């Protein structure tokens, strides 16, 4: 029998079953365990262990020493500690919005958690044009609860600095600094530009010095503004949904950064669902219904975030100077500006850079795909350059429908 207490190695499916039998006391002794590796993300291995007798199942998520997407990315398996710790913390701050963590193993760099097999990944559900009327309400609560309560507005500043320390995540931050803030904005060899989009990218993105300067400012803000404990990679592939529930998974990119980073990622990924709907639904009524739902969800996510942030601020803030007249407006406006900018960066990087999204790559007709990509780039550029002009959901919608 394999031992799991001395040395780290990446597990096979059979070893994940052995691990469950010998290291966890979750299933009964006579359980008939089977395992399937179901990970489809860029970084980790995800094993679903099921007892065929009872139907009960768990997830073991193991961090490998390099990213699955490419072994160019050497990423410390310690990210699994970060993920387990933040899931536990978010479970307290936003109860019911993240999977339960049962166990963390610092030798095998794996985390054992609740299996959300009744849920669907939001990106996949959007590709099937399913809609989730409660999503904006749920995600805005998650965002307010996790971003406000971890900031200096609420936390004792020494406690907050301890959290900053324990969530220092240099390697995963470097991936974001490179893939989101740097590479898409110059002809980096790692970019993967679709043929039909290349001329637009060369002329309107790589040749625009004003845009480059703004991305540089934003990169420095990302690296230095330890405002809130972020999820750090809050795209629709990191969100599980049912008709009635929403759960946020995969917070391994967590670190202290600008609060608008998480919100901007949510909005950009809603926009990818929108462009997919625009370019793949041929029936006009269905297209208008789905795209209308996405636009309304974008608007509501921003406006509900603001509304809930304002009430929570009034209830929970402990920092004395935060009660000065005008400070709440100043603080919240900065978050919405950052949201606009990050939404713009995410729109550009998923089109130009290495890590793509299916919403765009699965638009099969090349002319439509180029059109969809150019739309993302135009909206993205506008949001980055004019970020100070955005203060509510309607401002975002205006840019989207006018682009
Ligand atoms: C090397 S990892 C590429 C991308 O996948 C993750 O989900 C993050 O979005 C990262 O930028
Ligand atoms: Mg991920």
C-alpha cells in the first residue's frame, strides 16, 4: 500500500482511492470507492471519489508542481494551503457560498472538500444558454462579504497585516501580472492571436501608447494596493450554480489586492457569455432573451454590490476615519473604477493572451469569432482608458450596447 506521510508526489486515480482509505475517515470501512480525475482547469488535479454503495462522494484537489496548461509555469504546491485557508475563511464570511473543506494535507498538497456534483459550472451552463435569475444577488453578497470584511475598514489593522502575510502568493500573482497586465499589451511570443483579429490587435492595442501607459499604472496598483483579500481568479469557470444556489470555488490565486479585481473578473466573464450568445444563437427571440438576461445580470451585479456595500459599510466599519463625510463615496467609486479597468484587462487578455475562454473559442465561424473578439477588445480598451467615468451598472451597459 502506498504511504502518504513522508514525501509529496502527484497521485493517480488508484492512489487517490488508497489515500481516501488510509488517510481520511469519511467513508465506512466497507465502502466501494471509485475515482475519476475530473480536473479541466489550467493548474490542478481534481479527483472525485465516490462510494458506489451509498452514492456519497467527495473531491480531492491536488496541486501539481507545474501548471497543467504548460510546464513553463512552475507554481509552488503551497497554493493548496492558500486555497484551503481562504475557503475556510470565506465559508465564515459568506456562509453557504463556498464548498466545505474537510481536510488539508501539507505533505501531499491536497485539500479534501465537499463534492458539488449537483451543481454545474457557470461557464458551461451559459454555453448551453441557461439562465440563473438569482446569480447577481448571490455573487454580489459573496463579493461584499469577502471584500469588505477583510479590508482595513473592518479588520483590526494588525490582524489584517497577519492575513496579508499568510496570503502572500508570489508565484500565482506573477502569473496574473504577466498574463493579465503585461503580455497581452505587446507582441509577446506567448500570446495566441486569432488570425482574423490580428490586424486589430496590432493597430489598436499594441500600437497604442496611451493604453500601454494605463496598463502599467494598473499593474502597479495590482502589485501594491493590499485593499482586500481577493479570490484572485473569479471567472465563470470558478463558479458553480444550480437554480437556487451559487458556490465559488478555486481561490488558489488568493492574495491581498484591489477589491475591484474580483468584481471586474465577474463582469468580464459575464460579457464573454454575452458575446457567445450574440454570435451563436441564430433565433432572434432566443438571442435577445439570453443576451438581455446577461446585460441585466451585469447591471444588477454592480448595482447590488454598491447597495449591499453601502449598508454593510454603515453596519460593520470600525476604522475611525472611514466615518468622515465623503469617504464612503470616495472609497466605493475607486472600487467601481478598478472594476471597470480589470473588466477591460480581462476582456483583452482572454482574447490576445495564452489562457482563452470557451465562450469565445467555441464560436466556430471564423468571421463571427473575429467580430466577437474585436468587440471584446473595443469594450476592454474603453473601460481601461475611461475607467474614471464608470460609477454604476448603467454606465457599463451603455458602453457595451454602444460598442
Ligand atoms: C497558467 S494559468 C492560466 C490562467 O488560468 C487560471 O485560471 C488563471 O486565470 C490564469 O491566468
Ligand atoms: Mg482556477
